[in-house]
């Protein structure tokens, strides 16, 4: 994997990608385990039907999990944007208070020195 400018990806990007693959594989394994547990209780299914149901169940499990991850990621981005906006507003207020205090201090020094 290389970026558009042919630089190798950062170690963090490689770790993130690896974690993503591992998470997907773990979720697939969970889906297969749950689908086998579900079909175990359906003794009347033929082997072919059982395989079809397990495949469908596992695929649905993965799809639902991905949707959940996407909602979580989207909400995380929303929260980050909200917190960044609040941080910028607080920083602007703090700068304004600092400048006002500095201006008042300067006016006080100038007025005291003129006496």
C-alpha cells in the first residue's frame, strides 16, 4: 500500500488497517458461531438448508455489525466536530479576555505613570 505520492504509509496507518482486518475477521467468526448456534436448534433442517441458513445468518450478522460501526463512527465524528467548535469558541473568549485584561493593565500603567 502506498499513497498517491509514492511515500510508504505511516506505521499508524498500517496498524489501523491491520486492526480493521482483524476486527472484521473476528466479527465474521462471531457470525459463523452464532449462526451455527442458531441452526443447531433447528434439527429438522437438511444439511444443505442448514448451510444456507448459516451463510445467510452470518452475512446478515456482518452487515448489521458494519452498520453499527458506521453509526458509531458517524456519531464520533459529530461529537468531535461539536467539541472542536466549543473548544474554538472557548479559546476565542479566553483570547478576548486576555487582550481586554492586557489593555486594561496598559491603560492603568499609562494613567499611573502620567500622574
